[in-house]
């Protein structure tokens, strides 16, 4: 547990690059497709559950959609 934030593998690869080569774009496409494949294997949880990582965090608002959950926190 902690306040560790995960970053996208694409963010670190393509950050601060104004021009990308075709091989860079192909690499990005492959990484996105791999991520989508991994998501297909994730269980879908339709029931509310406690998020332990947010236990000590001041939650201001929550929004949920078909493919996402968003928690707005006050620091």
C-alpha cells in the first residue's frame, strides 16, 4: 500500500518526443493492443467493494462508468 501512482508504459517511451518514427508508432500500437488483451482477462466486478488504498485519503467525489472508475481526492 502507499501513494504509488502507475504510469503508462507509453508515457515513459514517448514523453517529450515531438516527432515519432513509423517504428515508434508501430511499437505504441503493439503496446496498446497488448494492454487491451490483458484487460480482456481481467475479472469484471459489479459489486461495490472497499478500496484499501483510499482508507486514509479524503475522497471528494466518485464517478463510475462502463469502463472506468474515477476518484477525486483532496490532498
